[in-house]
C-alpha cells in the first residue's frame, strides 16, 4: 500500500472540517490518504494522486469529463466525496490500457477519430466501457441516450457513436 502525504487546501471563507483517513484503491494500487472531508474524488485523483486523466470540465456534474468507474459503475467524480469511496475499486482512464496494450474501446476511438481537442475523451471512453457492461449499447439511439451525460464541445458525437457501435457490434470484450 502506498502512503501519500496530502495537504488540506486552505479556505478563506469556510471553517476547517476534520480530516479523514481514506484508503483509495485506484487502478490496482492502494493509497492511504488523509484529507479534508470535503475533497471530491476528482480532486483526490488529480491533485493528490497525480492522475490527471479524468478532466475537470464543469465541476458540477453536467459534462461527464470527470467520469471514472467505481466498482465497475460509472460516476461523475466531481460530485463524489472521496471519503465515500473508502476501499472501493476505482478505475480511471490510466488504468484502462496503455500504449502497448490499449483497451478495445480506446482503439476504436482512435480508429474512428472520435475526438478533436480530446478534453472530453477520457470521460467518454470510461462511460462507453460502462455503457457496454450495462448492456445499453444495442442501438445508436440507446448509445446516444445513455451517453447523453458526456458532453463534447467539439461535436464528435457521430464518431464517438461509431466507435462504441463497432466495439459492441463486433462483440469485442470491452470489460476491464
Ligand atoms: Fe464532473 Fe463536469 S467535471 S461532470
Ligand atoms: Fe473536444 Fe470532445 S473532443 S470536447
């Protein structure tokens, strides 16, 4: 288990809250952390663990850029308090695959040019992996409906949909 020293962000207008001890299991590694109980899972991942794949877009649950998997289910990590996820299994885009062994969904996104600026892409891919596990990638309509929480400012939706459809249609193993 890794012990990570963390600091609580100072706040000028809110009172100090008690620190909490949390074990986050992320991408197969365990981290023992202590931080302010108000720290979100997204901030814990990005600021405390240096895992910057999950992106902060809106920071209010509206864009999906911060999507990660918790025990195999997708959540928007900007709305989740890290302390709620003690000992849960968290997967971020960094844990999905790498350059040598990309996940089938990552390969499909690359093949279909399913991004432009790429800012939304980690969240799109995490959500797409979960979508398939949920059995909701049967039709284009389903894909659009159940990916509607992931916003793409560049409008890469047709290519995102094509990538997901390909993975689902070919029966590729898109599990973790
Ligand atoms: Fe979390 Fe937008 S940053 S939903
Ligand atoms: Fe730019 Fe989606 S690729 S926001």
